[in-house]
C-alpha cells in the first residue's frame, strides 16, 4: 500500500476552498441584507461566530478516526430519533413548525442533526451484513429507517426538511444497488402521490403509466397487483395528507402548481425574489446597492431567500459563480462516492450528496421560481447556526473519508 | 463501484444545472428589463401630497374650523405570521388602551391590508414609530376639526371623508380652502415607508387659504343660545336668526334651528343641515309693511300725520275681507305702522301704482337672489304686475302673496334704515394665505339707492315707535333705543291659510339714531303664542341685550360708557354655558368639553409648538393674543418665546420652520 504524504493528497483544497468561498459569499449577503434591517441587527456577527465554530468542528470531524462513523451509527440514529420525539413534546414553534429545541440561551433544530444519524445508520445497516436489497422485506426495513424521521418531522410540521429526508433515503437505497424494478416499486407510489395533487385526471394517467411499466417489467401477477395497489393507496393517502396540511402550506403547493391562483399570498415571496434577481441584471447592482434587498421587500431574506441578495447585488455573474461552486462541491462528493472502496463510506457520501443537493436544488429553485416555496436554507450561505454547523460536519465527514480513502482496499 | 449509477446521478446533476443556468439567464439577462421595471414600479413612487386645507376664522381671527394631522395605521396581514400578529395586537392594545382581542380580530379579518386604527393623534405615531414590524404602516389622515361643535354649523358647512367641501363656506370657498396638492418622487421600502425623496422631481403642496368670515363669534353664540331658548319656550318647529351690519351688508351671525354637528353630519337629516335662512322662503306678513310704507312715502303719496279711516277692524275690498287684530276707528300714517293695521296699509297701498309697487319691491331685493356667498340660495317669489289679482296689491302690502327668504328681508331692512342704500349681503371679508398674509379683501358692494335718506329716517322713527308704543314693545332694550317691526303671518297649508300655524317674526335694529345692527328673528309654527310681538320680539330683546353688554362699541356715543354705569346691564345677563346649543346639535351626546383649541387659548403660559405645522402654530399664536413671525416652511423647530413662559399679549413670537425627514414621511401618502 502506497501512501502519499503530500498535504494535497490528505486535504482536498479543491473541495474545501469552494465551500469556504460559499461561506464568505453568504456572509457578505447576510451583511448586506441585515445591517440596515431593524429586526436583524447582529445577525452578521452571530453568523460570523458560527462560521468560526463550524470550521473548528469541521476540523475536529476531519481528524476523527475513520471507524468513528461506524461506531457512532446506531447511537447517533437513536439520539436523533430521541430528540425528534422530544422536540415534538417540548419544542419551540418557529415559523409555524415545532422544530426548535432550546436549552437556555442556546438551541438547535434536531431535524438538522438527525440527517447525520440517518446517513450513518443507513450506511451501517446496508453494510452490516450481506443483504439482498431487492428483497421486499429489506426494502421495507430500509424505508422504515429513513421514513421514521420523515414521519416525526412531518408532525412538526416541517415539509421542506421532510422532503430532504425522503430524497436522502431514496438516494441511499438507489446507491445500495437496488434493481431498477425495485427502485420503480419504491418511487412510483411517490410519483402517483404527487400526480394526485394535480387532480383525478393526472392521477389516472400516472396509474396508466404504472400499468404500462409493469407490463414492460414482466413480473408475475401477484407482484404487479401489489405494486398497483401501492400506487393507488399512495394517491389516496397523499390526498388525505394534503388535506391535513396547514392552509399556508397547502397554498404554497397550490400556488406553485398554479402561480396565478394566489399572486399576493404565498406567491408574494416567490415573485419578489424573482424581481430581485431579475433586476440585478448581468453585473448586479453592487454590494449593498440592491434596493429590493435594502428596502426589505422580501421578509427574512437572510434565511431562505439569501440567494436573491446575491442575484440582485452581484448579478448573473455572482449567481453563476455560486451555482458553479456548488457544482464543484457536489461533483467532487459524487466522485469520491464512486471511487470509494468502502461501500459504507460510499453510501455515506451519497447521503451527504443527497442532503446538500436537495437543499441546494429546492432553495435556489424556489428563488428563481422553478420549485415551490418550501422553507429550506441554502447550505453554507443562509443565516442559521444549526444549518451551517451541520453542513460543515457533513463536509468534515466527506473530507475525512477522502483523507482515509486509501486505507481500505 | 456503481459507475453506471454515478453516471446517472451525474447526468441528473448536469441537467439540473443546465436548467438552473438557463433560468438564471432568462430572468437576469433576457427579462432583466421587465423585472427592473417591476422593481422600479414598486420602489419608486410618485406620491400625491395633499395640501393642508385652510382655516375658517371669524371676523376677529378666531379659528372656527381647522385641519388636524392625524394618522391611520394599517397592517398587511400577508406579511404577518401569527407570532407577529400577536405582538402587533399587544403593542396596539398598549398604545390605544383597547382590548388585545379587538386588534387580533381585525388582524384575522382579512387577507391584505386591514385598518388597525383610524385617525390617531401625532403622539400615538411617536409612540409607535420605534416599533418596527414588517407589514405595519401608516398614512397621514387629516381630520377637519370644528372646535365649537355645532356653532354656526349652517354657515361653516361640512366636508366629506376626502375633505371636499359639501355645504356652507366649506363648499362655496372649497377651491380657496383646498390649496394645491403637491407630489413627491419617493423611494420607499416594502412597508411603504419612504426612504429618500428626490427633491428635484417633487413639488411642494401649497396649503389652502384661510377664509375670514364677517361672522362675529360672540354674536353668533348669543344668537344661537337665545334662539334656541326662544324656540324651546314657544315650542316652534324651526327658527331663523340673522344679524347684519346695515351699513354695508356684512352678515354678523346666522343661526338656524334645527341644526346639526358638522363633524357627524351624516347622522343628521337633510332638513337639519339645510341653511333655511337662504334656502327656504316664507310669507313675511306685517314686517313687509315698513317696505310698502317706505315706497308710499318715497313717492310722496302720504304724510306722516294724515289720518286714515281704519274701519274699526273690518274692511271689505273686492270680495275679500281684511281684518285687524287691534281694532281702531282711525289711525294716522305713523300709527298704522306702529299698530300694524292691515286695513290702513291696504288703503295706503291703493294709492301706489302696481308697477311702481313692483319696482320698489324689486329695488329692495325681493324676487331675486341676494347673491350672498353661501350655496343653495333661492330667489323667493314676487308676482309681476301682470299677474296681480284685484286684491294682490293689498295683500302684498302687508306681506302675503309674496315669499322671501329671511336673508332678503334683513337685506331690505338694512336699506330701509341706513339711508336707503341696498348692499349686497356678504359673509367673507378676507382671504389670507397660510402665513396670515392677506390675499384679497372683500369690499361691501352697493347695489342701488332705493329710497331717499329722509324717508329712511322717517321709517326708522316709525319703527322706533313700534317698539316704544306699538306692537313691538316686548323688544325694548334698556339704555339703548331700538326700532323694529313685528310680523305674524298665517302659514299657507293644503287647506289654504292656516288658523293654527303661524310664522312669528320680528326684525329690529339698534341703536336707533345710528343703527349698527339689524336683526331678524323668525319662529316657524310656534305652539305657545303666535304673534311676532310675543314670540319673536322677546328673543330679539334677550339676544340684543346680551350683545350690547358684550360689545360696548355698539352703544351710541351719547350713552356714558363708564364702568359703573355699564354694570347695570349685568343683571340682564343670562347663563351662557353654550350647553343648549350643543345638546341640540349633538344627538348622541358626544359632548366634547375640551375643545382642543380652547384648551390652548385658556392657557396663560406659552405652549410648546415644536412639531406643529406652520398653520397650526400661527393659529395658536394668534389665539394667545400674540403676533407671529414665520421663517421657512414645514414644521416648527424653534419658537422665540420658550414653552412655559408667561404670555404677554401683543408680543411677537418668532417661529422657524423646516421640512425635516420625519415630517416628510408623515406627510407622504
């Protein structure tokens, strides 16, 4: 075994520097949007301290021995579930979701940190023993591990984060080597459920597609029937669940499907974000010069709508730079996952990729108007200690795995 | 491992990135203009800045109506979550002292802008200015304040919600009072708060001008109180009182009952709001005899001492029966007027050619509007000679078959006693700008000479006789010679002239040798009493008695105006709390005992004017008996007499004003 002791080999600046750049761009945007805002004074300073703490934690995680992630898997998952239950009982309601657990002056969101627990435990569970992931029972176990936190988070209710967990779970199941048919069985009910949102016609069309695909897969009648019933049930259940949502969450979904239905309600933020980004033009209006930002047209812009500060003040150029930096980070993680020799590590990396990508895609998507407005922070840029710390832990794990990539053969 | 799956994910990532870049290019490059325009539209606004409406003042500069800056608070519920709504409700509950649930209910009531509080005072704004909640905003909302509630309501009129004059002076002088609105180019933030103003592209509003009335507030108050008192006593349906300066046609007071409260005008009926002194006509009855008599004497058709057979009270002429309430065998010309003999009048009028008679009536102003500067005037009804029946001239000579407005009557009487000159009645004597500089002054307008001065003198003497030994003895006033004429007319109803409903009127003047006041009192359909001499004359007497006491200049020069002498009058003083007027004017008993302006007036120390508008400050200073000198515009930032110092009347208070950013904000929208 040949080990390269060059620092480049141990510490991938190609990943770390883009992340650091994103954090710095985020700090600039937070400064611009909060320094003149009467209710957000001090947010920049707080975020700056969190940046230092997060980088410190990043290095701690980076230097942890490789085995820690396996040993910690069960414990961290159990702790995550524990806190997700505790927060439902005694959590503080923030923006309509009971998601904040306070300890005196400090507090955190269990749903942020539970991502680590789920990623580690699923990776551990898939690789603990030889498993046939195409066995329906095994799929069921895997889905249970991933969807237990989804259920708890939906109870808060925090739909955005729940979606992240769903993507995370599906991505890891996919990466674990499930057959295409297996993936179809797992995903199709979700598609059917989503289709049910658009009304009965679309739902029936989705079911027809399911039936056609079932014919193509040429499985036995029993399996086909089961899958079909699953789809049907998913549609009905989702319709029921949709009606259980709070009105503001419902209207966010419907206003995305039909933006003209509620132009001044849930569509307000989406429209204002687009106005901010669009008015930025190619070069942007300059740092601290974005009047859409400075005039506070977008409420709480420093959290979920930080991207439109960049779009407005740094223009198309700035927006593209952020997208490229994310692209570098995500492609690097995907690359690590595909070259990793340990299946467990590889799964962990895919989990991390899924979390970062879903946050990135949904957040920027809602800023530019291609996904619904679901409250999710943009990793590394949005204001918020829990989010930044958790993302740096994920990057820490990523680089830790990269550092140790040659230890396993 | 998993190369194919990695490729699948990579492909998926690339597709997503391409979509994202495409969308960004679409928004930021191809649709850049569209979104920039959209941003500009919502951030940059041309704001309409309403000019402050001018004051209405009485002849001595006392403010009768002013405009007050107030602020209305709104919340955009779309920008508020439950937690913020809760905070907002507690803040408002604390500031306005109302239940928190009240505000919560308002906030829950709509999706969009809801009004949390209408027309709050400036101090509430200061309290709330430090609270920043996205979605809470305010706008300036002016209120028209009538500090004396219903005083001179029919003269002043009222404004609608947008401060547009609807009735009275507010309507007639609307374009003077309104001023010129300005506009501001303003960059504003999401809650509508202006952040910066582009002065180059803005136009300051020009405040409305002040209208100075000829009304004497003291006379007005006394007239209203006494008219109300008399109306209550006689249980009449309605009443009118007008006081005029006979020398030039200035209206000194106009009072009508029923009346209304200009602030809450909408809760009153049309009939309460009507200025019946100019909008309604009546058959004047015997008060017309003085006019007929003047015409006859001016034509030289009778002599003062000529004796006329008055037929002992009953006289038939062309099928009609004319009666006198007071029966006399015969009366001389003077006595005919003093005792108000219809028969005597009929016989005298017979000597007058119909066309001549008509010409005199026209010359005295009957049958056409007086063109007084108040809205809604009617011309009255005057038959042309072609339409006279055999008895028309006779009936018209004592005030039937002719309909006049009370104001026409007073105007005609002014000419009757001032040497024969008919003046156009007027109620506004001066227009000033916001710094109290005169813009225009209205001069009396002489319309024509109606009768010779010696005839005027003669008629005046006759009318003094009416008060001294005739039907008007109830109108006699201590120490001052007054003259006048009573009038009692049957009201025209569906069944012809009513035997139950009368109009009782009295029109008098004083002091007799050099009249400074002419005053008409009409009580419509009194239940207690019916004669002008018993119903209207006492009202005249009480009102005039008080006016003479209040205004020593009224007294003729030969009366000794020493303090000891003058004190005699005090025993005639009636309580003048003003309560009656207000109770009548305000059915909801919303008595506001603290007139905001009066509160200032009653102070003997200088108030703090900081933050007042120029207009408010100037009016406060003038009410304190000080002179004002203004520098700059906007809001007061400095006053030369510091707040809290004792006021020495007649001194000059210098104020400096400036538009500061705060005041701009508050004035915007």
